[in-house]
């Protein structure tokens, strides 16, 4: 569901290590002299068949299968990885690697509900392992993606209280802030962000915190403080990759304060200096809206208030799509959609439906089959580090 507003944990950073066949054999002989004797007997033609059978269930087999599962997962062969993990868990359910295998399997699920169930099972079975904390974080991400912000806050809160030394502790604190913003609870989000900013040991970049502070102030319509946040980022961290977005939002803050000429100059700067960025595309739209003359409507120009007759559209077939984000703010949804379109994805943003949903939902692709959508979902999870949910869309 960071930083483009989503932070997902993948196992792709684990190095895949496979020793040469010679080293495997040599290590096995050093660790297990009985294996060396067995092989010598086999060469002599007098080995007992039972010895060969025992060799097939040696600890080396477990490690080899474990390395194979990680290798196919990190290489993006998701179908093979799923089968390999299932084989590993069926053979070695009590292995020290079982928690990691369960986490990988849950991460591979295209159905977000199935992932949630598997993460919960992992937490119950291995409550004291590092995979429990990571599973809690993934649960928070899943609920955030679904727009279930109270549930997401619960999961992040459990990490903050119970796992202060885990690597997901700081991301959980940041995503607590993001969730409060998505929930429009700006006052509490502001307190949480200020606390994060003042903590010298925080592992979240200050530029990320300042961007979120600016968003909080914009949500509160406190454009002066929003302006200060974006200026602070630009002045103190000019090399940050978030500078183009900071200039864009600074211009919008100025525009909201009726400082139109200053806003125009900043929009032009973004277009000129960061022409390949998504911020430049958005700046162009804002600048166009500022430079277009407003039509003068006279009394005789006012159209009659007669609703045009609309033909009933032809019924469209249902299709499957991959939801990668759900946002209460339109700008956040458009930003994610723009980033994905720039990478060549076909993206739609489903707008809120009065009485049903208050969220702007970002969806990728249109597929006739659920399996086709599931394959794309795996690619998005792996390549874009986004949580995904395959949904059926009925036009």
C-alpha cells in the first residue's frame, strides 16, 4: 500500500549464495565423517542401501532446498518460488527457516485477504521471531491499502510498543503518521511527526518528514506553515530527490495565499529544471490553469437549464484490475498514478462514490482473467515495492 507513500518489505535484499559442488561435498565430508565412510563403501560396491536412504534426509538437503527457494524468489520466478516454498514447508515444518518461508509465501499472495490470514498465522506460530514484527508491518500496509485506517494504526502501534529494536520500528512510526494524515486526523499526525523529527536516532529522512509536515499543514489550510516546511527542505537539503515535489507544493501553498506571481515563477522553475519529473507535469497543468483567461459570462450567454438527453451506454464487461493504493486525498492518488504511467503501466484512478467510498483508488491494468491480473500483481509487488489487491471491476 515509502516512500511514494508506500513502504513494503521484500526479501529481495537477501543475497542468494550457492557454493560450488566441490565445496558442498567437501563440507559435507568434514561435518559428517560417516557420510565419507558411506561413500567409500558405495564406491566399493558393498554399501547398505539404507545408508543411501539416510543420506537423502541429511541436514544439507534442507539447506539446499532453502537456498533454492530464496534464489527463485529473488530472481522473480514467483510461480516456481511458491511451489518451492510449499515443498519446503511440507518437508520441514519445524525448520528454523519456516518463519521466513511463511513470510515469503504470504508476500507472494495476489489476494490481500489471503495475505492477511497468513501473516496472522505466522505471528501466532512465531510470536518471538523477527518475522512476527515484519508480519505486523505488512498487516498495517494491507489495511492501509484497503482504507481500514484504524486497523492499520493498531498494527503499527503493536510494533512501536513491542518491537522497539526491530528494523521495522521506524517505518512503523512513520506510517502511523501517514495513516493519521490519510484519516484526516491532522492534529494528531502533526504531533507524531514533530516527535519523529525531534528524535535524533530516527532512521527516517528529515526530507520525508518535512514533506509530510507540509501535507499536514495543507490539510489544516495552514498554508503559511506549509510554505515554511517546503522552504526548509529546499534550503537545507538541495540534493534530496524530493526537492522537485517540494517546489511544486511550495508553489501551491503560495497560490493558496493569493501569491499568484510567486507561484507562477516556481511552477516555471519546476518545468524548466526538472522537466522529466512527474512534478513538472503537474506544474504544467497548474500553470496552464493560472494563465488561461477566465471567460466573461454575460446574461445572454447563460445557457438554459435544460438537462441534455443522454443515451444509455452499452453494457461493458467486468474485468480484473490490481489496486495499488487508496487515498483520501486526490493529489496522492494522482501522484502514484503518474509515477506508474511514466513507467509504462496502464493506470486508472477510481474516484470516490458518494455514500459508498470516500477514497481515490489507484488501479493498474484491465484483465479478462483473475490469473492474468495475479501475475501482474506479483510484478508490481516485486518491481515497484507496492502492496496489491486483485479486484473485480464492474463498469
